[in-house]
């Protein structure tokens, strides 16, 4: 029902009152307490307000008391009477309310918030990363918790300095963990951007503008890169060793054949990602947000057939872990250590398998753009915005060429014959030869 504009309000009347048709809001005013009104909206909400004037200003202004039914009519009348008394003393209610909110905001900001509180398990920062579907949540949180919390768990986030962070980085570098030091710098900067821009807990990000000192020529010459691609003999040894390492061994084989990042094969499922002609990796998993695929070649099918031996009733994962629930494989550091020992090769990483497949494709004559598409890396420059051609046909040829090379290496055969054949069959090379021949003709005619 719609009640009269001025009435002695009761809880029953307020509960039954509705906003008249054709209006966005309306007011019922209480005849017992001057200035008290309930605001009705088309959404069905009912809110008590106190109507009053402001010193030196024209018109009627309203100060919110609270929503019905959290505020019943008696409580609303009491609050309106208090506001009326303040107004009678000359108080500007609107300005006073704003001042109170500012005081509360400053008090909340001045309250110490420790690094340990923000980085706690299921704490504010972790929940925010999950809400934003941040790709490397566990890596980021692990870097911060292992390297910042031991010394700064009780530190007020406003007191954390750049020197605190660089000291932790120097400690990691001195221990031979330069990569971990760089991870700490990156994830700390992201964390402090969140405390500054999102939460307003800090006035500025102390890592803003930080630059790692430029390496000298002597440092560049003495620094030995750990990045590498596997040699032919190492490919054979690794392939043989993976046969003894269960589902993880088959995952390594697929990583060698397709060049995915190490986390990507842990998420593929039989029903969703193993297709008739390919194995696909969803864009939501990948670092760059780009999906990519591995064609179903003879070697890829061999891996999938062997992986069926490790299927779990509790999981549809292609490569489930040994755990009872068949969860995703984890603990790559220890698993890779075991693999290297079993294979008897020099130390390598899962990412080196990614470098290996790209190196083989390059040797077979496929250019960098095709290699990037094959392993799910972003195209260069403006191509990533405008060129949406997935070029599956030539990607499939690049994989088939690389797999032929790997098959020869596994069998202990010379790969030079494979390279010679693949370069001859490579459509990119054929196109280059045709263009060079045409240029030669044009030069002769000129």
C-alpha cells in the first residue's frame, strides 16, 4: 500500500509502505518527531533520515539514520531527537558527519598492519590474488613468505624499507640463488603496489624506481648461463630414464615433445584436452594467456598410451600424482633431481625442454614466429594485436619435423639425415628458395 505523506509512523506502516508508481523515491514523514522521515525507493528499500537545514545554505538536507528493519521506529525517533539537539546548538550535521568519517578513516589507516598479517595463509593478499585469478599465486606467496616473513613478520608494512628487501635479495644472491633474488624483487614490488594503490596501507611503493646495477663486461664474460638445450645423446638418455618414473616420466616426455611450461601438462584431462588430432593447453593456464597444442604424432600417441597405465579412478588428469586423490603433480625440484640422476646427464630444468624443442625446430628451418606459436609465446610487436591466424598447418609440420628428429635421437641414429630431409620439405624454405630465384631473374632482366 501507499501511505499518506505525513503520518504517525509505526513499524507496520513502514514495512507495508511502497514507493508510488512513476517515482524513483518518496518520503513518509513522522508527525511525532519533527524532521524524521523514511525514504522509500523503487528497489523496496526503506531508510530512516533526518531532514534539516544547514547554516548559511538554502534548502532541505538529509542525514541518514539507518535502514529499516535494522532501525525500528522507536530507535529512529531517538536518533532523530539527538540530531535535532545537535542542530539546535548550531552544528552543521553534514559537515560533522564527514569529519567523523575522516577521523575513523585516519584511525583505521594509523592502525599498524604487519607484513605477517597481510601474507598469512588465506589472508587479505592471498584472497585478493585468488579473486584476480593471478597466475603464479603459489610462487609469489612462497617467495614472500620464505624470504620476508622470517625477519619482518611483525614489521608494520609502513616501516618496511627498500633496504630490508634488498638485504634479503643480497642474502639469496650470496647463497647462489640469483633467480630467487629476482623473483623476490618482482613479487615484492607487486605486493607493495597492492598495499599502496589498492589498499592505501602505504603511501608509496618503496621498490618503485629500483634498478639492478648494470653488469660490467667482466661480469658478463665470467657469468656462465645455466640455460641450455639437450644434446642428442641426452635426449636418448632422458627418454629412457623417464620410463622408470611413472606418470611424471610421461609428463616429461610430453614436455619434450611440445615445449609447454612445466605446470601446463599437470592440468590436462583426458575428456577435455586430449582430442582426436591434438593435445591442447587452455589459455587460462598459460603465462601469456595463449592456448597452444601438440599434434597427435606417433611419439605423442606413444606417450598417451603409456600414460593410460597411470589413470586414477578419482581423477581425469592425464598425469596424476602418486597421491591417493590423484591430484596434480608437484614437487618438481625433487622429481627433476631424481630424473637427472637416473639419466646420468648434466643438470637441466623442465624449461630446458622448452628450449630444446625450439632449438630443434630452428635447426629444421622453422622461423622464430612459428616456434613461438608452437610453444604458446606471444608474437612480437603489433602482430599479437592484429594477427589472429593460428597457422595450425605449418605448426603441425614444425612439430612433426621436431618429433622425427627426437625419434632418431631416441633410437641412437644420426639426426643429420633428418635435418637434411626436413629442411628440404620445409615450406618456409621452399618459399625462400622461390623468392631468391625470382630475385635472381629480376636482377638478370635488369
